[in-house]
């Protein structure tokens, strides 16, 4: 009863909108999503989000090596001032039940600290070339897009998932029964300790790898089990394959079936939290649920996939379009390789991409491998993977991997030179710069105590430059298409951005607008920036995410 009437709050917000004055928020995607239903419509250039500003200034690292971006943490770390978290004062039934004295103290302090944090950030944005432009021209528009995605959510077919759950459980029982039959007893699928004892100490059908752990047992991790496929006795090989299949099914059952059903809102949609400030590379993270981890459907004809990895229920089929709509999925074709071509100016890569040639086949012909292996080699060696790591990655012997390694850099010599340049700059400056000018600090490369991990740190620098630039390109494309649809007056009503997962963007469009929406997406993605090679992006659509992926 002591709360302000909503109509009064909305009048105040309308006055702020009309004043065109800056609106400073911390984690503004939440405020924008919640306020939309009340008609809050701030101009893009009004928005300032201190959480994003502080993340940008962190440049991928904090004194403790992670990215805590809550207002409470930022206040303590940067302002040297205490801040009350909402969880410290909120009544378990909801904030509206919190005593007015507590609620007022929290709200006033929240606003005070947010404004002070913006003053702190604002005074530092110009210390790094291009950061102010990056913040206002890219990151702030993306805050609106993230709020838009949160508001709409994506449809979820609960009945399909429950059916998939039942099929998974049934197959798990079948796999367990087959394993029990092999040993003539109960095979302890669920207990790593009992499993290790049985495999290595009792049955002795397997060859131990490495040393016993602190518990006195050998590891049964997936990497160890994969070695057993080649080294164990015949019955041991059969059991390892059954165990790996059981674990695949258990991962699907526990993480991607009923747990997802628990995230569905009353309108049948999942509304994940997309976090712009959740990673050091610039990619989105997501939670509630983590859509980044939804498994890709397996290609059952892929010769590199083992038998236990095939014929798994495609969880993406459960993410569906609304009635009278289609889901459109778009991502870049070989964006990481195209960025390496752009950065390295390798003449072979430049010519291949400009002429629309098959880069994987070119590599296969150059190193004397299958196209499938060449594809893996292309994506591994651009990040500086060693011959030893390559051998393990693609399942060939060391000698073969060394041959592939030599052949690759003989063909693409400028790539090696570019990698050395990234290394030299990162060591000298202590950071790498993305295509937009954004930095990520890599202090370990300048730390004598980290010399033992030097090669891994160099690979991280290369990875950051490529994947961080790819993340920025996707943000630019999302911003541009969102603005285009806003100008057309179709956003929300005829088309909606729903999700961003790795390099994919998922959109829902009314049936009558699907083809135009797909054309708009293609144009905005392929013209996000001008590279030395063409950017290619192909949209596909269907009734669910699996169909839309093409």
C-alpha cells in the first residue's frame, strides 16, 4: 500500500524519455525488458549501462582474473564504497513485499552508486583509443537488442522433450543391460570409483593410463576411455563403447530434457538471460538456461564420429516458432578462417575466398589428407596448435600430424608470420586488439612466472583476436538489422530476434515476412564490415531450430 502507484512511476519515466537526458543503469537489459510492457521507450542515445562500461574497461581481466560485474562488486572494487545487493534486502516472496524503509534505502543507494560508477567509467573511457566509440556505437545499441530477446523468448515444445526423455531413459536401460551381460554382473556406470576398481584392478581388461590419483584409483575420464578403445582387450573395448554411449545419453537426460522444461514460462517460452559482460572475448554468455551449451545435432554420416556419438535425440528440435511464424537461423560461413585471411593477408587464402573456392579441399590437396581431416587442420592450426596436439585432436599418429603441419604452413606461409606478429605485439603491449579496436589484456605473456605456459598463452592471444573479432562482427550485424527493422516499423510485430548462440543468430518472423527478413539478415551480416575477403552468411528457416539450421 505504501508503494507508488504504477501510473505515477510511468509519468516520471515518460518525462525522462521526453527530456532526452541520459538514463544511467547497471545491467539495463533487465530494466528495459521489464519496462517495455509499461510502454517505456528510451532513445538509443539516451542509454548508459555501467555494467557494460566497466566490462569494456576491464579489457578481459580483473585483479583476480575473472569478471565480476555486479554493482555491489564494482562499488567495492572501484568506488571503495559499500553497496547493498537486492538479495540482501528483498523479501523471499518478492521485492513488493520488502518493508518500505529497506526498499527505499536500497533504491536510493543503488541509484547513487550507479551514477558514481558512470562518472568513474566516463573519466577513463578515453584512456584507450576507440573505447568510447565502441561503447556508444556498438555496446549500448546491443543492450536494447538483448532486452528485446529477453522480452520475447523462444517457444519450447515440452511434449517433444518429455518424449525424448523417455526414449533416452529406455536406451540407457538397454545399454546398462548389455554391459551387465558382458561381465555377468552389474557394471557400475554411475560410480567412477567402483568403475575404476572393476576396470583396472578386478577385470584387468584395460591398460592403465597415467598414475593413480590421490584416491589410489586410475581415472575413467572420457580422454582416458578413448585410449582404451584402441588398447583394451576385445570385451574391454565393447564395455568402453557402451560406457561412453551411456554417458552421452546421461548428459542429454540430465542437462537438456526435464531441466529445460523447468525453465519454460507460463506462455510456453524460454527466456534465457543473455549477458554481454559474461566473457573476456566479447561473446555472449547465457543462463537460465545456458543456450550456448545446447548440443548441435550430429551428422550420422560423418566418418569422424564414433558410434556412441550418433543417433542422439536432436534437442534443438524442441525450440519452435510460434503459430504462423518460422524460425530463421543465420551464421557466417567460415568466419574465423576469413578473419585469418584478412589479418594475415595470405595470398592463397585471399585468392581462394575471393574466387569462392573450397578452402578445405585446397588444404587437403596440399597436405595429402581427406577433406574431413583438412577441415580439422584448418581450424586447429590457425590457433597455433602443435603437431602433438593436432595428432590427438584428429586421431592420427605423430608422424602424420607433423606432415600435415609442415604442409599447411608451406601452403599458407603468411599465416605463420601473422601468428608471430600477434605474439610479438601481445608480449610487448600486454594485450591483443580486436577488429573494432576493443582490447583484451593478456598479462600472463609478460609474467616471468608464466613462462612454463608460454605457448598456451600465445594460442590464447591468437584465439582472442580471431574469436573476439568474430563476436564483434556478429554484434555489428545484430545492431544493424535491429535498427533496419525498427526503421521499417516491423520489429516486435512481424519479426523478433530471439537468441544468439556462438556464431548463430535466431530470429522469429511472421510467415508473410520470412523471405524479406531473411534477405535483410543476409545483407546486414555480409555488410557488417569490409574485409579483404567477402563475408558470406546464409539464412535458413523452418518450424523449429533444427529445421532452420539447414
